C-alpha cells in the first residue's frame, strides 16, 4: 500500500475506488451499515455509504491492486426491476435482509452474511 492510502478515511477511500473502478467522481454522504462476510479463506468487512455522482461518465475502470489480472468486466446502473430479475444466489447477501429491494438505503446496523 502507498503511504498516501494509509492515511485515507473510509470516505476518501470510497471516492478513490469509484474513480479507479468506474471513472465517476462521487460525493460521499451518510454511513448506512456494515456487512461482514466470512467464507474461508475470505474475510471481508464492507462499509456502505450513500454516494452521489458529481462528474464523469460511468465506464469500466481498473483495479490497480490486480495488475494484469483485472476482474472488472463491466459497470452499469441497474433499475430495481432489473435487480429483481437477478437470481437470489447471485445478489449481494444484504438483499436477504430486505423485503423490498428498493429500501436498501433504509438499512442500518451491522450484518453478518
């Protein structure tokens, strides 16, 4: 990790990741919730914030940590109707906590997935 990234806040990290991976500059709003996912050997803690696009056009960027082994195949906005068509097992685990998928920004707390 570069020294500059070691001092990043979570909000600054999110802004940088958006630019790197989607070419969008965003404003980071309120913290919403956290998710912990453990599926050995993977252990991830994700922080979810509201984010609003400021400038740029949504397009595929890169993941600098992956070097030549890029895994980002594409980026796009999904409508709630499109999300409803995705198989449950292919959705992020947080959707298991929603009765209405469009209410994701109402979630608060800590979720173990």
